[in-house]
C-alpha cells in the first residue's frame, strides 16, 4: 500500500513543539492535516502543561485570515498556544519598510540651526551640519562635510551603527541610546576623516575612519558581491 505524503511534521523540543508545514500543497490540505495531526489525546488533555507551538511555513505567505485559521486550530487544543509563525516570504509593505531601513539615502544640503534631518536607513549627507542642527538615522551616518551639530545614529536600537564625518566637531553624538557630549576644546582641524562607534565597554569612541574596516566589516556591502 502506497504511503500517503505527509504535509505536516511535528517535532518536540524542550521549549515546546515545532510544526514544519509543507509550502507546496493547497492551504485547505494543510489545514486538514494540522487538524488530523493534532487530534490526539496528547494535545487535548487538560492535565498537561501548556506547550508553545512554533510554526515554520517555508515559502508560503499567509493572509491575515489564513493566519487566524491556523491559530484557532491550535488554540482549540487545551494545552497548545501559537508562539510564532515563521515564513521565508514577507508582504510588499514589509519589504518596502525593510528597504527603507537598509538603503543609503544621499542628501546634498546644509542642516542649519534648528533643522532636523531624519531617515530610516543610512544617511549620506553631502554638506555641513551647523551648530544647533540635528541629523538622525536608523542606521549609519556618513557626512561629507563638517559635523558641528548633533548626530544620532541607530535610533531604532542599532548599537552597531557608526557616525563618520570629514570634520568631526559635534555638539553631541548619540548611537542607539548611548550619548556622548563633545569635549570643551578640540585640537586643530585636520584633513583626516573620523568616525564614532560604541566600543565593548558601551562607550562612544571617536577615532580615525580607517579603523572601521576592522570594527564594522559589514559596512563594505558592495565588496561582498565583487570578484
């Protein structure tokens, strides 16, 4: 007798259950098999502790309605609750938001006192940030000019973000939630670009930009795709 193909694989872990769901069959077939596989006394007993369920759906995208159907099936079992549903695909809106966070936004202008320039991804500013001006980025900040105002990189929680400027003379530097006020006096302005980053002690350090190659190798995104 030919064995029927299984579309749902259940694996127990110390943290609960993981359900691997086939991404090639129809949604209805998937629903029917989830119902069947979970319809045992093991998953319907009131005496057993609550188990977290993680669903891995591969290259399948669930609509909000389909998502709720699967969650309701699991909820019907007295000791099961859906913790996460993991998919390899995302919605168009999620993709747009991801692109905004990852893209480098080039802007050519001067940020004057009282002005605030903010982007979701990396900021490449071709111009100066005057005292009283502020630039904010979800990622890194690169300034081809003088930074004499305030710069806040990684505002969405990215501690790996950096701030680089041709002339680093800020009123205030912030990376993630760490803040560093400028010293009272600077030395002579040189021609060497500098960068700011969070070190292992959780402090903002300003150093020569050449150090970034070793500190943040992920910054060289384009080189990874070159011969």
